[in-house]
């Protein structure tokens, strides 16, 4: 099956955007001469080669044209969706069971993207279920090693895996290691032109801000929280807006600017109330009252 159109032009645009050479793009896939002729529009590309080139560039095949479905098997796709659902429900024991079973499945062994997904979630389970940080890092790094991209670009999936790694390092008090990964993944996030889930932007900034607060880097935390807020507002992610306002408020509280802290706790309470997250709403309200008391004490001391 041959695919024509402006595929070569799009491949060249992506390659040059990321600064990837033709040699790096074609390594293990095809010849450099083939890529050169493809980019010039002299030849058509076969479906299987386009699939491999798209993975190397970190995008899905349908980036190049509409109405194209991934060649991933339906079973692999459905299984991955079931694991995502179990993650959403925080049923990590079920996730661990499914991952261990499917890692033995030949369908996943033959599907690099699917295998990467399983190794990633095995790493998450090793930390959450087994409390084993070393094995968690091992499997997450194994997942990242399944990459088909280059060292100059990251796919959406790889950015998500890096985020999991950064969060686990933060939770295990490896703050500097976590910060290095956040800086790398946020750089990759802002460079990737094919992020389909806006929540990845917001969650990345939110978790980076939490780390910066832990490191007492309050000004930097506020700056990154405001960037995350822009994405959250643009995509109407109300609950995540509440999370970010709450982190900004924490920064100002720790800097003893209780008036600004109170304002941001109020904004977070509005978001939590509207998104029906009652416990967080009540926490924000408690903090609002506390900021009022602290501000009153300061005014009393000055009088």
C-alpha cells in the first residue's frame, strides 16, 4: 500500500523543527537516500515505513493525513484502555495483575508501544503497591528505553512516563533528581507540537510547582503555576485551576503575604466548589479564615 500527498513535506518540517538529521531519522528504518527522495516528493511512502517514521518523530500516523487509523491491534488498544480505567479508579492491585498477565502476551511483545505502556505501569505499581523505589525506577527506565524517537524529541507518551518518574522521585525525597526531570520534560512538552491531551500540560506544571514549593523556590513556583493556569483556563479544566490557585496561595502564605494568599485561596475555593470537590473546598475555606486571622495579627502588631 503506497500513500501519496504532501507526506514528505510534513516529515521534513517535523524533522527540521526538532533538529533531527536524515541519518538519525532513517536509522534502522530505511536508507537516507529514501528519506531524501521522500522529502523532495520524488517517491511515495509505504504504510509500514510511514508508521515507523511517525514513531521516530513522536507523532501518530494520523498527523500526516485524516481518517487514518493506527495499526495497533484492537485487543492491545482495549487492554490499554482497561488499564487506564483501573488507574483512574486507583485500583492499582488490578493494574498490577493485568500488567503481569499482558507482559506474557505475544501481542504486546510484538507491539513496542504496547510493551512500553505495560512497563511504565509496572513501574508505577512497583512503587504504589510494593513500595519498591528501585524496581519502580528500573521499569520506568525500561519503558523509556522502548522509545522510537530521538534524543532531540519526545512523544506525548514519553513525556507522561517522565512525569511519573519525576513525581515518584519527589515523593521519595530525591528532590534535585526530580527537578532535573521536570525541567527536561517541560522543555519537551513546550516543543512537542502534537500533544492531544491538554491535561498533560497542566498536571506537569502543577506537580513541578509542588516540588518548587518543597524546595522553597516560591517565586519560581508562582511563575510556573501561572503558566499552568493559562493552559487550565484555555481548556476549561476547572478542578486543575483550583489546584494551581491553591499552590500559589501556599507560596504567598509561606512568604508571609497573607492578603495575596487569601485572595488565591478564595479563587481555589470557587473552583473546588464549582467542580464539587467538597473536601478541598472546605480546606480552602479553612485556609481563608486562617489568612484573615494572620493578617489581623500583623495589623494589630503594627498599631
